[in-house]
C-alpha cells in the first residue's frame, strides 16, 4: 500500500509537515534536549514514555514499543490505511493529491484557500494608491517593505463589501466565505458586510504556513483598536500564537521563545533580526498557547509592556508557563514602554544589552511584584509574600536554587533566613508540587537504557558506515538472534549498496517493510548517546567469532559421532581432510 504514492510525494509531505505538530494534536509534548516527551496515546500510562525525534521524523514508546514515522502515527491514531494517512497529511501540507474522500478536510482546505486569497487582496490594496495613509502609518511605525512581505501585511479599505465581492468573483460560494469569518450578516438588512474595514490587516498563520485567521488594527484611536477573526472551525485565538510560523525553526534552534503582547512588537523584533519572537493575539495568555510553546522550546522570556497592565499580565503568564514545565524569565522595560517603543528610542544593540542586564527568573520577578503590590511591607505583608512564593520555591528541584531564593527573600524582606526555612517547612507540602516533581524524576530515571547488546550493535552500525563495513567483513550481518534485527540490517546493507544518501529514504523503506518501530528504537539509542566504544565493539566481534567457533565444533562432534556409528571409513577420511582445512584457515584468523 505504501507504493500507492511516489517517494517524492512522501518526501514533500515530510518536509512540509512537522511530526511534533502532528503528534501534539493528540497529546501534550514537552521538549527535553533534542527530543519531545509525552504520555503515550496508544496505551494507558502515568509516566511519560512516548518520545518524538523531529530531526529523524520518528516516534517511539518505551512502554508499548510502538514506533515509526509520521505516516504510521496517523494510521494508528486514525485507524486508517496508508493511503488515507497520506491524504490527511497532504491536506495539512497543502499538497494536491489525485483524490480525497474526506469531506471535512476538503472543507478546511477550501477555507484556507479563501484566507490566502483574502490575504492577497488585502496586500494588493496596501500596495496600491488606495492605501497611502496606511503605508504612511506603517512607515511611521518603522515597518519596512521586506517585513510587510514577510508577514503578508495588508489593508482593508472603507468598502462594505470589498473582500466579499473579490472572493465571490474568484468563484467561492457565499456560504464558504461566511464560514471563513471574513464577512458578517446584517440582520436588519438581511445582507453581508466585510468584517474588516479601514484597518491594517495581520494574517495569522498556522504553524505549517496556512493562514487560519486575521487581525486588524485601526489607523487612528477608534475603538476597538484591534479586531480578530471570529472563532471558526480552523481558528481559535486561545490556540494560536502570532509569528509562530515565522519563528518556530529559530525557536527550536535556540531552545528559547520571546513572548510579547502585540502584533507590532512581534513584527518589529523580527525586523531587527530577533527572530525567536511570538505574540499572543491581543488576549490574555492561555494554557493552550503555553502548550504550543512547549512543543518548540524549554525556555520562555516574557517581554510584555512595562506598564501596570502589562506587568499584571506578565504575572499571570508566568504561572501558566511554569505549570507547563517551561523555564521562565522576565524582562521589564523601563518607563512603561513596549518593545516597539523601546526600539524607537534605542539601537538594537542597546536593546539586547538591556535584556541581558535585566533578565531575571520568574521567581525573582514574582518576589519583586509581590513586594511592589504591598503598600506597606509590614508583618502581615511579609507573611502573605512568603505564602505566595512557598509553592514556587518548593517546586525547585535544586537545593542550591532553593537556598538562593530564600537568601534573596530574606534580604528583600529583611527577615532572617532560618525563619523563612522554618516558615516553609512548617506548612504542609504542596501536593501538586510533589506530584509534578515526582513525575519529572521518574521520567528522568526511567530505564530507557535497558537495551540489548545486539540493539546497541545495530545502532552503532547504522550510525557509522565504517563500523558497519568492519562488522560485516569480520562476522557478516546474519549473526543477530532475532529475525527483525537481521531483516533491518539486510535492508540497511542494501540501502548502502544503492549509494543512496538520504537517510529519510531509509526510514520510508523500513516503514514499508514493517520495521519502522524497530528503526525508531535503534535511532533512539544513538540520540541518547548509548554508543559502544571501539573496545566493546571488538569484544563483541570476538565473542560472536567464539560462539561461531563453538557452534562449528559442536557440529563437528555431532558429525564424527554419526560417522563412527555408521562405520563409513571413506566418508570419515574425507571429513578429517575437510576438518584439517578448516583448522588451518581458522589458525590464520580469517573468516572464510
């Protein structure tokens, strides 16, 4: 069935669709190093043992030993055949296949098409003579043409039916245009009108590049200042982050995301070549957005507006991000400024230096914030602050960290350290905190290293072709005790002989031969640095040779015993001559 589509189609899908994003539609994944972890969707478990390796486009569960590539995951999750899995992923990748039987996917694709057409329409207007004021506004905000194109910014003029007329002329039905959220019904006149008028348009991208919604900002001080697309089948403000499509690769590479409040803040930082920046969509930061960030990075720097409202929202976002297991840092900009305003009055280097000098941990930010909120730092206020921070400090896994923050608290509250220790220890432990730490410890210490020696040998052979050739020359590749190990080694040998260099092609070959799960497991050994030393490899080769030698001698004794019982002198003599040749060859140390 996997031959139904060409290898090129499959490679195109894999290059456009991220396995982390696809699997995250089903379970929550958190990054740890270069891998992602979560609770397995295919069996019941309390400790995360499901691992995803994005650079190899593979997944593996250490609990139920399910594994494979992005296609096998969708097949298992949806209960479909390979052909249907390709159709599902092709639709997400925006790749046109010959046919598709899924009406829901077809409807989604149609709305995505409409959104992209609308984005083109809005950008055409922005670049035309109709939008001189809009371009002047963007120029005033120091947004250049390159940035306009990168984020596909546009402008909605004052026409009541401009985008509707444009889309209807393109052949889209009014029903689909309405479903996209770009037009609204006027109940009094029983007709539709454009949602966005006289606004700068910010297309909102899904992580895979699809435009799923829009934001609009007025040029003057009219209200509402910002307007977003309504909730639709494909767009939810709670689940999207502005700029993620443009930033996600850099976020992964740096393992850090910078979180800002507004569209303009995000765009401006990208324009200054600070590319790991995303923004919440003009709403309070949500758990869903935190989960989304956790797919790409382990660390988040919050860079909200420096005014009172921005700092209140920072405090809220800190707790949400921390609950998702992310390391959180905060920078508060001076004078109540937002990042865009700060860059107006300073150079990029000064901005980055300010961040470096003023970046503090989420706990230190909370200490400062709680102290600021106390009008009078009396005894009751100090107790309140300690109670607020008890859970955060107890959740820290490092005793050094705990000691550092207790010292910091003691200094800022002007309280003896030992009193804070006693205050924290006198209260009942935070049950949630204990539970979260326990999960983390168990996950770190789970026996992922319980691999057989043969599995480790297979891993080192796949990771180093020189070692593969050495082992093949010394003892062959049929020494494995399990059939699937032999089959995978033979497949890899054929792959090498074909001179193919694309390792992802080998993943596809293994999956076609029902060996995807095993390959995923073997690659995991490589990623976890469980490689064997040269000495261990030589020891293994010698051990296999010794076992082979013993096996041959057992066969020799068995044959001698048989000939003895038969009393066949001619055959016995012939056997002894063959045995002499065998002994001479093995004394020379070669495998003949």
